[in-house]
C-alpha cells in the first residue's frame, strides 16, 4: 500500500514538474525569443540562449566536482553521508528532467502499421 501511494505522489510530482517546465517554455521563453513579451531572461536570441545553456552545463559539472572535492575534506562519515544526500537529491531532480526529455523526443523508428502499403 505504501508503494502505491508513493508512486501516486511521484506521478503527481512529475506532472506538476512537466506543467511548470512546459508553461515556462511555451508561455515565457518562446514569447521572449519572438519578442512578443519581455520576461527578463538574460538572452535575446536563440544563439545567446544556446551559449547560456552550454555554460550552465559546464557550471553544473564544475559544481559536482566541487561538491565531491569539498566532501572529501570533511570527516569521513560526515562526508559520505553528505555525498549520499546530495547525490540522492540531485538524481531525483535529474530523473524528472530525464523523463520529460525522453517523452519529448521524436522517435526515428516508424511503426509499420502506420506505413502506407498502397498508393
């Protein structure tokens, strides 16, 4: 029973997360890029946005390295517990992004049932 309730809340969390991300993409970022509205983003073009997301990727990787290096300087038991909590939380959030990304990918393979056999 506990597992069913946990899955129920996980699905709700994922749906709310997806709604928040898509609302920002469709109703803020796209409008901002098309200069329909100014939502205060630090970019004005797609190229600037791409440059910022590449920088964000590098910053995230650097932050993971900093967490690992800093936790290595902590007392052993505390550092191990700290790493466990940090990576658990980060992986839970990353899983939400990964699941959303995987659902939004256009699949290249085609189901043969939907291919016309006669013209």
